[in-house]
């Protein structure tokens, strides 16, 4: 099995985007970790280092964007949140196309512990008008989706993950990726498992196990949290009639919240949410923590069965 | 009309002072009409805005989005009446637009907003952000090889925000020489005098410590302001900050140095008195 970390896909995308002379990278330290250093090494004249100052980074990026540049600003997911009000008032409100990337999102980040494990970023950025929110599942899809961001005329937040997880895409399947469109990775009529980020591969594993028991699950990579692919969810409500959302994020307000909002307004159906259940993380291995917090493959299987029973 | 060697219109001190007086009348009138707003910090800032727009800023009301324009970033965005009145004087917005201040659908939003008002380069209203934005526009100009200049106005109360000092540090690190800052040192913030809320101590020493070129002046003396603009032009190795000592509410006796008029409108009688005084 080939492994990849979505943050590496971000670094690869920046290098490919560099042929556009208006693409600039803005850093608040941590470029080694977010992988923006890949760009810095080749294009130092288009890399703006601001030191450990996330609030400043957000508004410097906004100033660059209103002057014809396409800034990609990155730090850890958790530290982007330090500049949240700057994003809200200085970027989203005037609809300035600044592309923010928060790496090391989620519990899976692991041993650094709870201070580094953002479990609320998708939720808070999703509440902002004009913001696009994406959370790709592997390095290949992150690279493709990040490249697409450069042509967007609105701001975006992308969450990437620190650790390597099984690759979902190859160059061919990634070429069909489109921001705002969920990807059907497996088809089944009993339950729809909608996942994002590092939980997509776990969901595929869970679906394979369910199939052994005669339960056929659809698995969706919902890489775009906002705008949510509501058409796909509505179709799945007709076809499967039961849902499980799976995310390395609080069950409040993120992918699970977004899907729940769509279902309750348009096509009510039972929904079980796998995610962090309203508590903070702790140190430990990524997979260890997922198991401890009820987010492992067996938990997805169990939640799928519960959702089906609730039909 | 005469022009200088750079093609700029030459204005006499008297002309500039007359423009500032018209703006002061406009500020008080707008806030009275809306029965809300921030007259004190508008009246302290307006002389600087008149000097800057009339003698320095390269902007064109017929092409407000010209990519090669200088940028003016009003970081203390609540002092929007000052911006609106000078934009009106410059021809970016009409006198009728001034009447839409704080009105539903109005061109003149409560705080300056680039999405609503021609000639506004930055959406403010939350303090502490404008210097970072100005650093971004200055860095962009340098990458473009352009001579356009970014001017940022900060309130002194705003200097309590940590982000200001993040940006101040970064501007010197990046050695930008096309970024000029005005600090409107009126010594009053929303709740009270700054010395009672959170003292700044030696403001000039703080900026000097960060590596900026620093100058102080009387922010209501037009000839001192013109000299300060010349001084900003002369600084070519680092960013420059002018600490302009001002009086909050300047020109209206009962508003001067009065924290109550940070964010309060005059009533009808007070408006009449203000118009008497602003002649």
C-alpha cells in the first residue's frame, strides 16, 4: 500500500503553481512542517516570512491579494485559529482571495498532544460567508485541489494532515477531482459513509469489512466541506437511506454538522457521526488516539449498523 | 492651477485649512444626521487626511481601482466620517453619498469598507489590522518594481493591539521603504483617556526600538504636516512613522479632549453650536 501525507501534496502543489508569477507563499514560521518550504527553497523572492505572527500573516496576505498576487498562507491548523477574527474581518468579509492552509489538523496529529490537535477548524471556517473549506484525504488529491484553488476568486481554508495515510488516488483518478464535488469511492445501497481527510481510508476499510457481513456501503470522499455537495447527499438519501459521517474533527459543526444540516432541511434520514465527541485530545500515536476516542474502523462498522437499524 | 515638479497641484496652507474646515463641518453633520458615529477621532485625524490626499496621494477619482494608485489604509476605521468627507472633496463620492452614512444600503457604511465605497482600499472596523495590510500592499509594490506608496493611519488607542507590533517588526525585517504610517495621537480611547486605560508611555521610543524612522509633529498644523510628508519622502531605507499630536474632537469646543465624544452624536443644539464654531 502506498502511503502519503496530505501536507506533502500541498508542498508539491505550490511548486507546480510557481509557474504563475503572481503566486506567493506567506509563512508564519513552520514552513518545514507545512511543506511551504518546498516553494521557499526554489522561490525565496516570492516567499514572505513573517515569523511567529499568524494575525499579521492573515492581513499581509490580504494586502498582497488586493494588489494582484495570489497568496498561499500556511501554518498549523490550530494556529490559523489565532488569526480567526483577522480571517473573518480582513479576508472573508471583503471576499479577498487568500488561500490559507492549516496543516497538522486533527487528533491524528498525535504525540504533540491536545494543544496542537485542531478539532474545530473546519467548523469555524465553515461559518464564514465567502469561505471555501476543503480537507483532502491524501497527498495526490491535496495537490490537485490546491492547484485548483489558485483560480478561485474567493478565500479558502484547506486542512492538511501531518501523518502519512494510505493513498486513495492516482494521477488519473485525481484528474477528475473538482472542488465542491464529493467522490464516490465505493458503491453500496445499505448505508452511505461520508468521510474526509485521514478518515477516508479508514472508512474504505470499514466498508470492506461490512461487505464480508453482507452490508453494502457507499463511501464518499467529501473533500469539500463548503460548499457541501448537497445534490450528492440528497441522492444518497434516496438510495441508501442511512448515513455515517467520519471525520478527525469535533462531531459539532464540521462534516457531520454540515451533513446533518443538509439532511434535516432537505431529506431527513438517520445519521451517525464519528468524530471527536466534544472533548480535547491528548498525546499518543495517531491511530491509538483514534481507537481510544471511538473513531477506529470497528467504530465506523458499528455506527453503520446502528444507522441502518434506524431506517 | 500651479503644479510642482512632480506634477502635483500646489495648494496654499490657507486652501488646505479651508478644505479641512469644510470636512469638519461635514463630519459633525454626518454624525448628527445618523445620530451615531465617531466624531472625536474623525476631527483629530482630518488635517492629516487633507494634507495627504491634497498634496501627496496618487489616486484618481475617475479610476479608483487603478492598480498603480497609492494606497491609503484607514486602520482606525470607525473614524470613517473623516475619510468620507475627504473622498467627497476629492470627487470619489458625492455629497448625497455622505447622507447615506450608516443608512441601510448606503455607500457610507458605519466603518470604512472597500466593498461599499469608491476610493476605500481597506475594510476596517476591527482595530489592529491595517498596518499588516499596508505591509502587504507595500511588499506587493516592491515585487512589482512599482513606485506606489502605502500610507496607513493608526489610532493611538489601536497601538494597544499586539498585531500592530507584529507588523511593525515585520516591516523593518523586510526593509520596506514604501510604507508610511500616521499615528493619530489624541490620547483618548473608547472608554476614557488612554492614561487611565492602558498607558503607552514613550510612543516614539517604541517605534524607534522596532527600527522605524520616527518623527513627531502637531497633527493640526498644516505646514508641519506638509513638512512631515516631505520627510516621509526622504526616508528611503526603512518604513517611517509620524506621531501626530492631536486633540480629539478638534474644532468643536465641547468635543475637544472629551472622551464622551469618541462615539456619540451631537444633538440639535450641539450641532448648531458646532456649526457656529466651525467657520
